[in-house]
C-alpha cells in the first residue's frame, strides 16, 4: 500500500517525513516532525458507514480528529496537506466499541500482612475493616468511583484491543454492589484526559452478596439496592426544603451515596443491571421498572429464551461475549445437566434472537483476556445466525446509542469523531486482517507479529512486510 | 420514592406481571395451550369437604371447578380425561417450603432481616418445582430460612412449571414473614470465623428481646409517618418526610393485619412466649411452623386461634426436637387446632400424602382428617381456602390424579393440574425421556468434538510457533548482520 502526500509537496518536506518515518518505524503510530499529521484521506476504499448504505468505492477524509467527508472519490475534497492511503481492496468501518471491560483498570492492592488471612483457620477471606450491620453501613457501595479517575493509560491491553479494531471502550470499575461509574474512553494512546469521551458513562451495579455481614444473600442485596433507591428519593425530596429554610428544621444527615446517586439518576446515566439468564433478565426488568432506573441489561446470554419479553419491555442489552463453556478437560464422571448443556450450546444464539425481535444490543468483552477470543466468540454468534451487518451495528452505532453518544460515535458521518478501522475484508471473517486504525483522527498502523523470512527471501518481499513499509513522498 | 410513587410502582409491577404472561409458553414443559373445558371422569373423588364420590366426574371450565358429581356429560369440544379406577385429590399444599429460590434462603447477617423478600428471588427454573408437582403438590408457602428471630418476607406460589417467576405467585394470597425461635436464631453466627463479631442474640431471652425491640421500633416508625401525614394534610409547607425504612414497613403491615407471621418453633415455652408478646404488641401469629411440642399446649394454641404446621415423624435431630412425637398432628387436631403437615424439604414434599397417612396410624385420625392435613388445612392457614384445598364448585381446578388411594404407599401421582392445566403428566414424562436422552448425548458429543478440534488447532499452532522460533534462532546466528538492517525494516 502507498501512503503519499497529496499535491506538490516540496522535496524537503518529504525528506523530513522519510527520516521521521524511519526513525519512528518501531512505534505503531506515525509521527512527523512538527507534530503528527492531522489530515488523512482514505481513497478508493469500500466504505461501510453503518448509518447508511455501503459505498463500494469512495473516500473518507479526516481532518483534525473528525470525519470531514464521506463520498465518491471523484468529488472528495482532499486537503493539500492530507496523507493519502490508497484504500483499494480495503474496507473502512467505524471503529468498534467494546461496551464493557476493564482495560486500564488496575485492581487495588490487597493489604499486605496478616490481614490477608492466608494460613488462618478456615482459610477465610481477609477480614474487612468494617462489617456491615445493615443498609445504613452502605456495604460495597462507592458510586463516586469513576473509572477514568484511576485509569492506567499504559495498560498493554489497550494496544492489543486497538490492533483488533477497537477504538472505544466502556471501562468499568471492579464489581461491587454499587461499584461506581464506568467511563467511555477512546483507545488513542494519549494522556487519560485526551482519552475520555465521557467519564460518567454508566453506573455499574452488582448482585453478588457479601461474604460476611449484610447483605449475605441475593435477596439481601436486592433489598439493599431498594433501600438505597428509596434513600436517594428521600434525599432528593428532603434536600430542597432544608436548603431553602435551614432555620427551624432539624438538619438531615449528609450521605455521599445519596448525593451521588441523585446526580446519577437525574442525568439518566445508564445503569448496567446484571442479568444473564432467563430468570435474571425478567427479574432485572421488574426491579428496574420498580426503581425507575434507566437500566441496560448487562450479560444477556440467555436472551434467546426471553427475547420477546425484552422487546415488549423495550430494554437494551449489552451481551457478554464470554460464552458459557464447560471445563477444558472435563471429568468424564461429572456429566452436566441437559439444561446446562443447552445453555452452553445456545448462548451464542442470543444476539441473533435479539436482532430478530428488534432489541438494540451491544457487545462487551468483559472476562475475555485476549481480543482474539472476542473475534472467535463473535464468529460463534454469527454462525448461530447473527448477520455480519447486525454484528457490526452492535459493535458500532447501537453501542453508541445505548451509551448515549451516537451524536459523536458509531458511524462514518461528517462531524463524528474519526474512529475508523480499515481491514482487508469482512471485519468478522476469520482470515481478515486489520490494517489501519484511526482513533480521534490519529493513525495507527497494525503490525503483525513478524514472520521469519524464508531462506533467500529479502526483507520487504513478504506480503505482511509491504504493509508496514510505507513509501513516502512518491 | 414517596408513597404515591410506591403505588405507581406496584401498579407498574402488576402490569408487568400481566405482560410477562405472553412469553415463554413455548418453553413450558407441561403447560400446553390451556384447554377451556376439561372433564375428568370415572374417578373416586376425594372432595375433602363433602365426602367421597365413587365413579364421579369433575368438569373444569376456565381453570375453575364447574361441576362435581356422579353423572356429568362432557360438553362438546371438552378434553376428556378418563380416570377409571383412579383417585382425585385436591392439589397438595405445602405450608413450609424452600423451593424455587435463587441464592440463599437465609439472609443470616442480622437478627432482623424483614427487609428481604423471597418474592424478589423466585426462581422459575428450580427443578424442585417439577419434582414436587410429580408428588401432587400444587401450592407452596415459600419461606425464608430460620436463622433470625425475624427473617424475611415470604410468598405463596402455585407450581406453574414452565411459567416465568412473575407468574408463580398465588394471586391475592396475603404475603407473610418468617419468624424463628429457639436454637437456630440463637446459634446463627454463634461461632463466626476468627476476627468476626458474634451476633446477638445468643439466648432464648435475647430472641424475645429482639422481637420486642423490632416491634417497638415499628410502632415508633408508624407514629412518625402518621404525624407526617397529619401535618401534610393540614397544609404545612416545607416538610421533610421521614425516611422509608424497608425493615420496619413489613412489621407495620403485620401490626395492621396485612401480613401473616409464620413462626419456626419447637418448644412449648417459646411458643407460649411469642403468643404473649403478640398480645402485648397487638399483632397475631398466623402459623407456628414445626411446632413439635404443640401437643403439650394444644388447648392454648386452639384458644389463640393459630395454625400449627408440623412434621409427621421427624425428630431428635437436635436437643430441642427430642420431645417430638408422631401423635402431634392427631392430638392437636383433637383439641381443635387447624393442623397441617409440611415438608420443609423438596424431597419430603414429594410424598406429603404418605406423611398425612401416618396420622392415621399414630393417633387414629380418620382418612378425611388425615388428607385435610395436606389440603384444606394448609389452605386455611394460608388464607386461601376460598380458592383451593377441596374439590368444590367454584374453586381453582388444582387437582392430583393418583392410581391408588393417596393414603396408600402404592399411590403414585399420574397427573397434576393447576388452574385446569395439566402441569405434570406421568405418561407424557416417561414418553419424553428418550428424546431428552438423545438430545443430551448429541450435545455432549458436540462439545467433545469442539474440544478435540480446539486441541488439534492449538497443537498445530504450537508446532508452527516452534518452527518459527527455530527459524528465528537460525537467522540470529550471524549477529552482526542484524544491526545492518535496511531503513524501514523493523
């Protein structure tokens, strides 16, 4: 492929670029002296904008981090300073959105020393400082935690996700009853402040009971969440009268949970409600309705059983791609139940079932360690009947809509953030390779792990090599 | 959320319950399209309320019993079930069950957990629902466990296997709350892991005090709301409402008679204690569960008007159960107590008919009195006897068809109907087993093949990687050349 400067660029400019390119050829991102390029054009490529019909051959122009134009190559206005990628044989897609993972989230260090409880009698879990004796102790509750506040931009997985075509991720705080707020970030290799698309993107709640102290059962967790919801409503009602006339009214206590939850509920931040099975999904919808939450079902792997109900109640789903699986080396004596076997077999059919009844859904990779597994598991969904188009929509525009950012992400349209993935074929096909990724208009080349040269073959001759070897200024 | 929005919430939930009814019927194992009219004929009908009818028939219309008698002609289009030589009993009602619950049945962290609700965690997929149906059970009182003096809120369900959780609750049945006396609430967290605090109470005295304290708080809470409502009605501005307290609200409902107490208990002294406390605070206990020493205080129980739900012959599994005797049901019945026999266990629930029969051997109850222990009496205890518990015109068509008299050890349930729909059919179950076996084998085979495919792939990859590594090593031997690489090559 050729990457060349358009127009009559002076030789000196080209030379500088050449030097810069060779100096920085190890780095995945292309930089030029005097700052990295801000203008790009991908010409003669197949373009899948998602929001509209596919262009069999067209040009996308990127300017200053945004998509400037999409259309026929002949009518495209390519800025003189734009770097041009010849897109012949390539397909341009909107960048993929992973609607739920833990990229850049560092788990808090467990306190060292004896408190860890190892070797103690019963091998118990570490003893927490406070044992909750009721809802007022706010067990496992931290709605004020915002994932992007402690984001580790150096997490190596960010690059591997981007190399697989992901440009945006909803990163979530570690599971807890009220875990905190997930942040929507662009995987652009910059400072955290430049990565954030929306820091308060979604509230994560969980239903796992405490090991000791209240609540130690599922019904306890639900009753606790109900109490927090009531307390928040109370705060919402009680705060204004006191603020208006503090004189003569007993001062209400100040509770951080109520304060933050009020804000979250007022701005209709999506609440990720864990709901994976045909029992959990209707339960989650019932509770979300009772508590008047703007809930998104998180998990959704047994949606194939209750897709009609989800459609009737107009909920959206974030489907977890870590499909249920049996052990790699199962005990032949330990035969799973038919119900379990059916679930393992049919779970990848959930996206297709949701698509069929018109439920909007996105995908999350939560629990998968490697983007290769994401691709593999999406293929299981497409094998089970999900069309490539629907899969793409779930990863792009529908994810953006569910997360409330479809005005800036999710499709190839002028004015949207220039998050693009460019591949040499259908994005979800097994042999397809991602060639370029743009995040916020910044260009990333995708480097395959270098294959050894065959004896006698010169470097630069192998097909992979030519992609990594841009000829500049021709 | 204020009280108004609670009402809206409840209305919304009700709408959801109705809306949910349209889905997942296809999945239902037994619940086929509901026949409007069914006639069961030629059976011995054990009506419970008005004797047995030989060669009798039951006509079911829209889920209700429309006619019961010796000579009923099948209307046109009716489904006819020929039950020649078989017996029909009203569906068995299990007054103490822990089936169909997701997660733990105990919120054991605190001594008072009235905020938790079994209704929130109903699990329509628990196979015990189906197993119990196969034992003739159609209604279960699903209770919180006995870890706390005041446990969680409870719910009565119909075993509509195949329907979603939202369709299990018995419509209109008053909700309950679990109380517990004696060793279980005393001993919960008696020996916590090292470093964790012990939970109060540790004595029977403490159990009583915990209950008194909770009701004192509940009364205070009600007063706060009454005061707020009064001032608000008087038009006072700038009022801050009291906080809703989900722990105390159910106890206020108990005080207002809107919620039944089902109290786990064994010893006579503790049962008398709770009756005294309830009179003092002005609430009523609906049933004593287990109530193994009930025979010692049968007259007091009858005078108080509380139901007794006991085991047939299960005892001595702990100190406080040493004085249990198998004559308990009969002795309490003779003194005028409404007695039921419960399971407390999904296996025991499958033969409650036999548990009832034991009261004939031990204590000499009549056959009909014995059958009442698992049908009409638990219905009365749960306040649903206007709907179920006997074979009477107008009641729900919740019926079990047995091949023998249900008091016989040879009796096996053949069909179980709820609201006129066959939810368990022994013949259909047996006929369906080979297909399920085949499906299971095929799925196991599919998984095995996928695993082998995966193994093959990873083995190929490993070999390729090894070859690559080797090639790299070969390439790396002339080290000087490596630094002379051409520009642009990584």
